[in-house]
């Protein structure tokens, strides 16, 4: 056999080895994703059980606030009932996590796998009872603001420090609604489905004004990446870019709603103050961590007894 044929065979063997190596790495990533999905499934189920048995502190507080507010203002009963759904599996917050997991299961074999791993990690963090309890401070504080001061805000900037304004905590959260743009190019907040009843009680919110004067909410200041799907984040970014361009054409200055985090909130769990892992931290060659982050049956430190507001 000539030397040229030998070198060709060696070259083909090396190429085959490289291809096999790449394939095994892909299979390894797929296996890792499958294992992570199983863990996310179990952790989300455990979170649902914790909601069922009253182990999430702010879920319990949300129900208590709802019962008290309905006694004080019976005319708000239908609105309160919708907001307090988040204390159960039927609420938009838990349902949103379930829907995201369902979507991941249907697309996890589609590259890039690093994006899928990142999405699963964010979802698993969101399913932790401490973080979920923190996320519930938004509906809790919405009820607190509706109580005319008889119920205290929880894990947030005080109403005295922020000034007037009711019902802003859930605006901007895609679990409850989205921004609809009219023929004039102006975007307004539109509540989803059963949450549309909130539009009968609260003032209409225009995106540009909201972006400039947005008040504190857990979702917008701490929980946005954990409690949104990648698609929802892209939609938010696209709206921000489009509005900024419109303002520039009109010679006006646009302020991003996420330009700065509102400070002053206290009592959240340590996990909320820890930024979620970024997409750039995942690489094809990295050894992806399979740590499950055990789900503990607890709430966050945000909960307090029912007391008078500020």
C-alpha cells in the first residue's frame, strides 16, 4: 500500500474519531437535559403540593389578605378572588411555570442545547418555594394597596416612600397580561383572560409613562428572568427597542423600565438578591452541573402577620 493511501486512511480515521466524539457529546447533553427535565418536573410537583398544604408563607398570607379585604370592601370580591388564585396551582404564576416546562419538553431535542439548559435552570430556580414565596409579594402588595392602608405591604418599598399608586405590581408581568400597541404606535397594558376584570378597577397603563415612572415590583426588579420564558423576554426587549426608536424620531427621551433596580425593598430571601446564571456561562464543552438544588418545604422571610399598613 502506498504512503498516500496510508495517509488517506489515517485522515479518514481521524475524521471519523472527531465525528464520533462530537456525536457522543451531543448525546451527553441530551441526556443531561432529560435528567434536568425530570428534576424540574419533580420540583414543580413539590411546589404544587406545598401550595396545596399551605407550606408557602406568602401564599397563606395572600389568602388571609384576600379574606380580610373582601370583608372590608365586599364590592371588590370578584377582583380579590382572581388575585388570590396565585396562592394555588390555578394561579397564573404556577400555571406559567407549568406551561414553560411543557414547552421545554416539546422542543428540548432542538439545538442549541445550552439555551435549553439555561431555560431549565431558570425554571427550577423559580420553582423553589423561597423564591416563589417572594414572587407572591406582588399580588400580596396589590391587595395591600387596595386596602386603604389597613394591610401592610410585604417585602417591598413602603407605600409612604413610593407615593400614591395602586395596582402597579402585576403590570409588566407576562403571566398576567401583555402590552398591546394601537394604530398610533402607543402601547397599553392589557390583562389576560380572567385577569381582565382588573382593567375595570385599575387605571389604564401606557408603556412609555410606566417605563419612566415605574414603581417597585418583585417581578420587574428581581424576578423577571426567572418568571418569564425566553420568548417573553425577547418580546419585552423588542417593545423596548421599538418604543425607544419612536421616541427618538419624536425628539423625546425614553427611559427603559429596567434601566435601574428600585431599591429599598427588604425582607426577601437571599436567593432573590442573587442574580440568575447568565446564558453566557454555558458552553458546549462545559461540564454542566446536575445539582438538583433540593426543594425545601418553606417560604421566604418576607412573610409577616397580618397587620396595619404604612
